[in-house]
């Protein structure tokens, strides 16, 4: 089997697994990804092995099987770190942090987010990680750390003009200010988010949805 045939085979495996996942057939998706992983191990394809571990871990996460998800994602993260695949290390760290939060390990989640932030190289990466750090600190009542992280996340998002992200970050920070009984800055962030959404149907829907979800109506 030549390189083109091998690549085509892996592409087919991934397409089948993603189709099964999209249909909610998580165990089938895992089985298909496992088939690909076994072949990658046989061929000694190190980075593709990590990608398969990450895919399997994320499917387990969707399925709510947190221990299995964490095991595979940690294996993926370790390989990505050795291979200096920075973006992949960050994405796996964010997934592992989600799992740890679900399991009540906020300290472990914070360590994963700190790792992701240290390795972030782009404004998009920093903004995404800082937003997660802010949300975690808000949940654990570290309000001033949360406020600082929201502010830094907004700076990164504004540099990139990521309007959807800015809107969500403003409303999330408004919910923090509300919890801190700081109604003036909370109202200011809500008003700014509404102004951004005005005249854009998609953004207005996102604004209204987030407002309701965060209890800011």
C-alpha cells in the first residue's frame, strides 16, 4: 500500500467516524476512530496517533464518559507537546479543562488553562483561553481575577474585530459585574453589546439568547 492509498484510507475512516458522531452514534464513531488508531500505531505515525486519541477523547466527552475522554486527551496532549504542535496542545488543554470542571476539579482545570495560555501564540488563541479562564474564575468566585481575564480577552477580540466573541464576552462580564453588585459597569457592557447587535439579525439573536442564558434580562 503506497502513501496515497494510506492517506485515502485514513480520510475515509475519519469521514465515517465524523458521520457517525454527527448522527449521535458515539460508540460507532469511537470504534471507527479506534480502527484508524490501530493502523497508525502499526505504521508508526506519531502525530496522526495523537489526532486519533484527541478525536476519541472528544467523542467520549460528547457521550459523557469523562474518564475515558480524559485518558485519551491526555495521551494526545503528551504526544502533541513532544511534537511541538502548539495549536493541538491548546485545543486538548481546553477539552481536558472542560472535563475537569465537569468532574469538580477546578484546580486541575485552571492548570490546563494556564498551560494553554502560556502556549498561546495568536490573538485568537489568547482571547479564547482568557475567556475560559475568566468563566472559571467567575464560577469559583475569584471575581477580580475573572474581571481581569475578561478585560484581557476583550482586548484580544477587539484587535481581531471578532464581533460575536466581543458580544458574548461583554455579556459574560456584565453577569460578573451583576454578581459583584456593580450595576453601572454591568449596564454599560449590556448597552455596548446591544449597540453592536443592532441592525444585525444574527447578532441580535445571539445577544437575546445570551442575555437570557446569563439571566440578564
